[in-house]
């Protein structure tokens, strides 16, 4: 009798797992419904990719938003274009929503803008067999299309009735408008009204999803020295000059601030000489100086990545201490600008990941595990991470994001829409 008992016990423990990872009758209908839209979804992606929507191209961002707005209107969503103040030089955001009383309240996050501005030579969607090249095709117009067609399929089957879903498409994810208190006000408010957030940034594969993202902060150091003939450098009245001072600071950052897990910082631009001019909007500058003149000014702009607010503050404190101790006859100052908060790997995020993994197993795609946050950049889901559980990386698969070789794998789009549709369906059935 020993072996039959063990077999029965095994079946008892396996039963809940099988129940969670098996498609029911309605979910099989969802798969079939999504399949009917595969070609249409790819054509829609081509349409929106061929509209330039670089962050600073306000007209283009609005045009892409209008295309999505019409599509969401057609499936029963209320759409709204949220304007940004003119001085922010950003187009605004598209929000779409339905309100009901059943199931978890969901927030789906995407963005309309890309890194490719109007002067970029990379402007067109080009298909090459099962791969398509296109500006923002993978980051993240593809993710927006997955979101839209998952909801469209559920709408066709009357599965959105009495559900609460907010779709938030920001228009400036690649370069957030400042101040953040304005540009992310509506997204944060949507997060406070939601139970679960799903981000549709590009996917790292069927078997990975993002439950943690590092935050992003900008920093700027300016060093000044005494302008003098270079023959006098290091003498008491002349000192070290601005370039030596800034070089000292960067080396000290590397030696003394570097080391914490998931903390990184990068000096992106460096200018030094007699006269320095830097255009922050264009991220470009000019400098004048000579080898026989001690530099009187040096400026560096950089970025800081962190996994928690506490880690960010520790790094900033160390950097301030280093900056405070200047070389002879020099002075330095450091300033910081917040861009994205961190999204920490909470237990709630792990629960949502488990829901996605169950869907993936049911579809025969294998389990889904958490992706290394050190390998991902910042994203809008971080702004709602303190108020909702969530996961990111539900978008399209491809390569070369932010480069003229950006691609999207067209063969994966149907399966990703199907997986998203079933995930939304299951979450929307759960009690609040």
C-alpha cells in the first residue's frame, strides 16, 4: 500500500499546479480570436512606426496618439489627450479607460515617443522576411500594439464588460518633461487607482519578465580654476586648474563611490577649457582653450542608476563629500536631477510574475522568471511602483533598441498578444 499512497499524495500536490497552468474553454476562444488579428496587428504596427514621433516632435507624437485614440474609441474606451504646459516642450499623453466594478483594477503602460527625431536617417518600417526594421518598432510601438490587440480580442468576446482598465501612453518616456510633478502627475494618479500595473516595454524573451527596474538620476559637476599662463600651473597663486580638478573628482567617484550591487554612474559628456558652452536640450556643446592656458572651467554631465531611494541617497552623499574637497585654487559644485524612481522586487510583483508564468506554462511557452534589473533601463512603470504591484517587459521581441538597427520579430507577435490577453483576462476575474 505504500506506493499507491505516495502516488495519491503526488496527485494531490500536482493538482493545484495543473489547475493554474491549463487553459479553460474561454481562454482557448481568446487564442483563436487573437489569431484572426495577426496580420492586422502587424499592419497597424507598420502604420504607427512610419509616423515619426521623436520625443521633441510634438506633432508626430500627437499623430501617433490620434491613431491609437481612434482604435481605443472603437472598442469602448473613453480616450483623453492630456496636454503639457508649452514651456515643457512636450506633446502630452494619451489615456484610455473603461470603468467597472468587477475584478482587479488594471493599469497598462506604454509610450508614444521614440529616440529617433525628425532629423534621424532611420525613419521607415521595412520588412525582411520574419524580421522588421523600424524606429521604435520594438521600443515601444510594438508593445503598444500588443496591448491594443489583446484588449480588442477581449472586447470582441465581451470579456471587458464591467472591468476597470486604464491605458496610459506617455508622450515623453525617452526624455521626460520637467518638472516630473507635472509630466508624471496623471500616471501616478492612475497608479493610485489601480491594483496591478503591466508595462509593455520590449520583451527579453518568452521566459523573462521585469519585476525590478533601477531608477535614473542625472548629475552635473562644474569645476572652476584660475585662468593663467600654463607655465604657472601648480604654483600657489595659480593652482591646479579646472580640468585637473574635474579629473580628480571623476577618479574619486570611480574609486570611492563604485561598488554597491546594482549601483552605477556614467559621465556622458565632458567639456573643459577657457570657455565652455553646453546646450542641454541638444546634449551638445563647444569649448575654446589652448595648451598654454590653464583651464578656468570644466563641466561634466552624467547619469546615476540605483535600485532603491536609499542607495541613491548614499551615492549622492559620497559624491557631495568628494566634490567638497577641491584642489588648490579651484572650486567645484555638484547638482542632481531626478528622472525615474526605482522599482524594487517586491513580493507583490512576484505574485504577478507567477500569474504570467502560469499563463506561459498553459500556452506551452515554459515558466517565466525575473530578469536581472542590472540589464534593463528605467521605465514609466517605476512611477507607480510604490502604489501598485506590477511587472514590465510584456512588449515585442527584437534587437538593437535605440539604434538604426532596431528590429522586431514578427513571428512572436501573435503569441505575445495571446499571452497578454489571457493574463489580462485572468487578472480581471480576480477579486479586488
